[in-house]
């Protein structure tokens, strides 16, 4: 672990990114302070957005809750890399969620209206195998059902659907079954079987 922490301060961005990826897999909360310090440094260079992305994801997966104020502050900044917002949405949901039915943070991020941020929130929802209440499921589906079937945002909602029930879920799966994107139709087939796949996002 100490060697990986040291790598977070390497001169090469690729090395720092590699360290963040390793810490994502380890999911050790003790890495949190080091990752947050490294991220604060990394944000000084827009060119290293891929490394920033991995650091944010690692903070979320290490469940380092003290990073929440910093990440929430990040929402007020104008970031050029869309993928950073995906990581921020994912991490904020992971760090804010109290249990599998707690969707309060997801709806706060939906209200901001940033599509990448919302995609990240839905991705965390799927990865955490959240099962919202019926009214929350309806709100989430009503939000995404208005989107074109070619949009990737559908994928993570469908990926979260195993374990969900109700006619609106079935109608939504029927809708997504017509998507031109194979990853979405494959996720529909799994949702119908109630199977949760171990997804491996970037």
C-alpha cells in the first residue's frame, strides 16, 4: 500500500493514474486522505483529466466520506472534461447513500440538470444494486423515458433494474428493448431474468 501511495506523487501522470486504479480495486478507506490530496494537486492541470477521473472514482470506491464537501464544491466549477462529471456523480452517490433505498442524492443531482453528472449517479445506483421505493423508481423511469433510445443514459438505469418490480419497469424495459445499442438490449435481457452482472466501468 505504501508503494502505491508514493506512486500517487510520481512525476508522470500515467503512473499516478495507475496508482489510482489500483486503489479503486483495493477499496481501502485509509487511502482516502492521500487520494484527496493527490486530486487537489492534479486539478491544476486540465490535460490530466483521465488521471483526475480515476482519482475521483477511487475516492468513491474507497468510501472516503470526508471528501464529500470537496466533491460537492467541484460541481460549481466549469470543467471541460465530461467524464469528470460522470466520476463526480458516481462518487457523490456512493459517499452520500445511507442504504439501498436512499435515492435523495440521485434526485438532487438530477435537479442540477448535467447529463454526465446524472449518468454517473445512475451508474453508482446500478453498481450499488440499489432498490428504490416504487415512487422513486417511477420518477427515475419517467426522467429517462423521455430520452432518445440511442442515449447511453438508459444503460445504467436498465442495469439497475434487476430487483425492481412494477408495470412501469416492465414498460420501460419494453421501450429499451428497441434501442439500437446492443449494450442496452443486452442489459434488458439480464434485467428480465433478474440477473445482476458485475459491471466494470472505466
